C-alpha cells in the first residue's frame, strides 16, 4: 500500500493582533512550508483550507486563499471542525492521496480572532455547543472544561496545584519557541493566585485567542522522495465525535472522542502508547492536558495529575508533551492549531527542534480536539 508523507510545514507567529489580512496570514505560512524542499507551487494538485467561520467577514475563504497563494485553477476545499479544523484537513488530504485522486495537497489552517472582541469570540465558541439547550445557559468553553475539572477533582482527587503545574511547564517551553504568543515563564504561585475565570479554572488555566496560520504539505510516497530527503510518514490517523451537548455524555472525566480517535490511530500505526516518543496534545485548558494523558494511555485514568506532578511530561521524562508551549502559551488560533501541532512533531522527528529536541524521537503523536470534546482527532507520525 502506498504511504502518505508530510514533506513541508509552515507557521506564522501567533499573536493577539497580527495587523494583516487572512490572505496575508495564510500566504506567510504557505511560503514557510515550501522553504528547503524541492517543490514548485504549480506542482500542488489541490488545497484544503481550514478554519472556523464567523471570526472574520470573508465567506468561503477557500477560494480566496487558494487564489492568493497561486493555486488557481486547482481544486480547493473548505474543512471545519471548530478547533480541530486543520487536523480534519490533514485527514481529508490523506484520503485524497491514498485514493490516488491527488498526489500533492496543501492543508492551510488559519484564524484571525482579533477582528472581534473577546466577548464575541466566547459567544462564537459557545455556539459550537447546542444552541438550543446548552450555550444560551452559559456553557461556554471555560465553563465546559471547568465542569470536567470539577468532576476529575471529585472522582480522582486532582488538585488545583496539579492543574497549575501544566501551565508552569507550558511557560518554561514557550520561552524557547520564537513563534509563541506568550514567551515567559510563570510560577506556581502566580497561577494559584490568578483570578478565577470559571471555578476551579483560573486565568493561567486557560489558553488565549490568537491570530495565526499554519500549512502542511502532504504527498504520495513516490512524490515525497523527490521533494525532500527527510519526509515524515503518516503512520496512523483516527477521528471520532461525541454528543453535541454535554448532557448526553456518560464520561465527564475524559473525552470519549479522544479515546476512540486514539484507539483508531494506535491500531493503524500498530503501536502502543509507550511507543510514542513525543506528543502534542490539545491543552486549551490545563485540565484538558491532564485528561489527554489519560485518554491517550500515557497513564491510567486518574493518574494524569501525578504524571505532571512528577515532571514525567517534561523533556527527559516518560513522555514529553507540548514542548513548544502548547495552546496555553503558544496561543490558539483555532483553525491553525492542528497544523501547528503537526509542524512541531515533524521538526522533532526530523531532529530540527533545536533546544526543545527530544533525543532520538522516532514516533510522534498529535491530539487535537474540537469544541467541548465534540470532535477528537489523533494523528501518529513516524520518522
């Protein structure tokens, strides 16, 4: 069976107010993805543009972006699954190549969240939940994950200090990421004394809205070997969903969609969790990272707090996680996030991650969630 590779990755800086249009954002990431590889724009067969709608005024952005980066008249497609849009785009791109429909596909994710206020952003995010029975009653993203945190604390004894230690790790590694929005360390004391956003989650327990774009260039095995000497191979890919409303969930201490997506990806890659050398997980909130440890099998259910407390998710620990600062410090421009996570893992597997390089990394995992645990995506890459 023909393998599918990632041959190029690109990303803009993530920032609060980028000051440029969405087309310029996407062009910057696209251009970055083509550096140091043997590929001309005209050789790309198709593009998949990924974002969540209603953050800017542009309708049908796929046509705009495809034209601006020079891919017209090649076909372009629009993929959306809220915060996991570009991971879904990668799954679609994988399918296009695997089917033989296209040989080289560009997956471009973006979001410009600064065009509207923080209150408007929360309202848009809230509409990713059930607009009849849930979001009108205040179940926005922080409230939804606060519910998970409360349930986890009650069932397993997870503490606010353990949550805060996720952010402390995030800040440590964001200092080493020149594209991160917040490049500073925070102390445990700062985290614990920060103002409450949705109890028990405090300010530093929450990721920040951002502007940014990412690009992933995918290719068939035959094409990949001509484009680069260091392709990274898609070994496993899984996707799942859960009920739109959290009232339909039976599990409030984890995300069933992530568990199922991980099961699919591990099975396809023919590996176990202990075979993963480095991971990027969707830490939109500190509790989300702790649940991800458990949902992906890096530890048993209820032991995620202990894993971070023992620094096992730092470089040198059992499983390094989010060594680029994660969403908590890098920022979360929702349509670009999955592509950014893939970029981080590709650099790790190529040995190009600089000061955050995990020695000998051969297998990397990307865990990307959409909504309040609505969409789950897990991608496994191999050197």
